[in-house]
C-alpha cells in the first residue's frame, strides 16, 4: 500500500497511526509543491513545469527558503510521480490511497496528481475528509481543515472512507484541472467540495494590509499575525513575496534588508493607514 499526502505534517501524523493499526502500514509519499498558488499553464509539459519552478525561484529569492528549488532539499514532484507510475506498472497488485482534507492546498494537489494516474483506475483510492467530524485530544468534536489536526487514532476510523476514484472522476476532474490551468491565474481558493475558484496573484494583498499600521513591525511578526488571525491562509513564503511586491509598488514602507522575514520591518504610508483606520465611535 502507498499513501499520498500533500503536506509534511500530515505524513508525520499518518505514520503514527501505523503503530496503532498495522493494516494501514505502507510507504508514505508527500507531494511537496503548493499547487494552490503559482502558474499552471502547460504544467504537464517540460516547459510548463520549468516555468513553474522558475516562478518559485523568484518567489523564494533572498528569503528564508532561497535556493530550495534546486538544492535537493525539496523533492521534484514531477520525478516523484514518474517513480510512482513506474512502480505501479511493475507491481500490478499495488494500490494507492490519496489522503486529502478540505483545504485548497490538498484539493489543488489532488487534481494535479490524479490527472496523471488514469492508467491505474481501480487501484487509486481517495480519502477526502470533506466536512467530516472527528474527536480531538480533549474529546471534543471538531472539523479539521488539515489532516495534521487529526489525532493518530482517528486515522483508523478514517480508513473506512477509502473508495476508488471512479472512471467518471478520472474523466471529469482532469478536465476541470485543465480548465483551471488555462486561465493563467495565480491563486486558487476552495469554495466547497472540490470546487476551486481562481484569482490574481494579489488576492491576499488587501488582507495583508489590514495588519499593517503606521508603526514599524517586524515582517516575521506581521506574517505570524496574519496566519493566526486572518480567515485567509497561505504559505509564509508567498506572503513574504507579496509584501516585497507591495514595497516595490510603493504601497508600504520598509526598513532593513529585503531578504528573510526577520531581516526587515514594514509600516503603512500615512494616507493608506488613515484609509484603513475605522473612525472613533
């Protein structure tokens, strides 16, 4: 059995569940790219894939993850899928379980992955935790956004959700993904179920500005506030890149070296801060 998840933290929790139920035991593969952001045009071609990798090089340049695209620290997901399909071709009894929670990261990764696995229909299973209740460590019911939020023991119950991806899904879902790829947008948002909507690269900018005042704030603190308080969520590297874009456009001020999150501070410009400040009651 091969398990596939879309976030490293998910893989860690899933592996812990193997200790509780040996029947779940199997290899765990993590798809490491975040397909909820960035270019997708011609993504299954060599040229399109390289365009995406070049985009990530630019996003990460000078930041905390600079160089990760080519350092070998992060795997090339295209190579991961090539190795997976070769293994499935050589081992006809092998099956794949794709684990996905209801978030844009997992759903985008699901579309990208399953679009390449149609030749193995009947052997590819999906466990989509869509609006399903689980029990947390305190014994309370909750609805997880990410697989990593689920206690290891709950994965044993979740296994009952495994079902084969149908032939119909292998026909329809890749078409939906192709449509998204052709729109050339930069941000994908989950609207419910497996429905993704797309927006321009500046989608998070206005929400980011809400956390910027007339006082200097360390970029790392600003991003942490965004991730902990905003209803919107994306990766910290993407938010850092967007802040640098806002600085370059003259929308906000900065002091320090524009590199990693701890290297510079930002603040709003007078007019912009005044416009976002609510009047006193």
